[in-house]
């Protein structure tokens, strides 16, 4: 491998003088802060919300660093992973010139964000077993290929990608390999965050939106070399993580035990729901899942989807997605919600046969 980060960064980003916020110019302790045009009298909410938040989220990164055993300099925080995805495009991909590779069916934002940034998307669809098609992938790479997106465990299929395959991509691609681990906490697969020192071209995405139960806060993490993190820091809006998010996330990080309990319960219910669905005559397949959802191949999926809607139950219809025909993606609910779902499906089957 012949990885040169400098060659990947867009020229305009290389030349960028970063915006220096008030909190950058002075970040120490002082008696009187009159440098940021905040409202000195206070706010209608808690007293410190009149102040701009820490643009580098140092306390929060220190806490994440502890839990993940990764140095703060290897951590970037985004307004959801979705902001990390967008920033990767804006940092490394030149509009109308560069391209990226995705492996569909996969998370939709990689393509949407590419389109917003006017970046060509090349597709190496997953194989029938939902694993990476390495030969196709390799054939798509050219000198302008900057990013390869690998989602593992993958949304919407639920499986993790073979570790050997991911390593092959990491070892042979001179651009950046982004591994999206949004669902890693539900998986038997080991995270790639501990391999950062082996792969200068690796970016791992994680999020507070799934296992941590904090989708509303909008907090995503990118783990990477400090050189890549520095580029993202240069491009991000200065105050991209608001104070409320920083406060709440810090508080949540004290509750790892509770989060681990929820993960265990969700995984148990995933297996239980899988068993129940497999007994149903309309269910053709429940794909093995390493996430907090299952992909279910079901006869006349669209019809089932619409029936469930009449019962007030919303699942995700993926029946028009290539390789997912007649599939519904079902998030694992509470015990009660899963029961409501199962009862509704039983109703549907009864209606079909009478
Ligand atoms: C849900 C999800 C995310 C999370 O995005 P956020 O912006 O952090 O909420 C990222 N990647 C995948 C594959 C997802 O399914």
C-alpha cells in the first residue's frame, strides 16, 4: 500500500485558513468574558446556555476516550454520523472529478450526501450472501476513487462483513476506507477502532443514535488517525456539537451498565422474535442479524406492510430494494411492541386463509 493523505485532501481544504472562533483565541479561565457577543445577562434556560459551547468538546472526548480506549486526538465528533459522512466528502472529494464506492443495499446517506456534494457514486453490490464483492470493488477503483464505504453490520441486511475482506480492502486501497459501525454494539464482530495504528487509511464511524438510545441528541463519532481528524476539524462548523448535547452525552456515558443491559435485552428479543417469525407460513426467511433490527423476507411484503399500517404499526418497506425483494426491515421493539407486531401478523395470516 502506498497511502499519502496529502494527495487525498482537496486543494481548497489544504489551503484553507481555519476560522478562529472567540473560544479558540482564548480558551483559558477568565473573570470576565466579553469576547463573543453572547448575552451577558444569562438565558431563559440554565445559566450557562448563554455561552458558546467548547468547539473541541474536550470533556466529552476525554470521557469517550476512556470508554473506547482511544486517544482523544483520534476522535472527531459530528452532529450525528450524518455530519461525519458529509464532512468526509467535503474534505476529500472534488466535485465533478472524484468518485466513491458503495456496496448496496446499504445505508442511504452515503449516496445522498455524495449527490449533494456532486460526487460520482460507483456501486459494487453485495453478493447474494450479503458479503463484499471484492473483485467488482477492485475493478471500480481508479485514480480518482477517494472513499470506499463499508457498513458493518450493514443496514438494511443486518449482517457484518467478513473481517478478512475488510482487511483486504484496507491493505490494498490507497484512498480512505470508511467502516460504519453504527450497529457494532449489537454485534459479535469485533470493532475496527483498535486497528487505527495499523491502517492510516481507516475511518471508523460510530453513533450515539442506536445502542446508546440518544438519536435525538445528534451525536456521531469518527475514529481515525490524528492527521485525518485534523482535516475534519478544519472543515467542520466551529460549534457543531451544541452544549445540551455535550452535557447529556457526558451524563449518559456514566451509565454504561444500563446501556449494556439494554443491548443484552434487545439482542435476546431479536433472537426470540426471529424464532417466532420463522414459525409463520408467510415468512420465507429471517436473515441473521448483528444489529437491532431484522430483515424479513415475507410473501407479498408490500401487502403485509400496508396491513400493519392499518394496525398502527410502521416497519420499513425494503421490498423495492435490489437484493431485498419482498423484504421488510423490522426494528426490535419493547417486549410489548414485539407482541403487538406478532399478533398483527397472526391476524393477517388468519384473514388470508378465511
Ligand atoms: C442509523 C445509522 C447511522 C446513524 O446516523 P446518525 O446521524 O448518527 O443518527 C449511521 N449509519 C448507519 C448505517 C445507520 O443505520
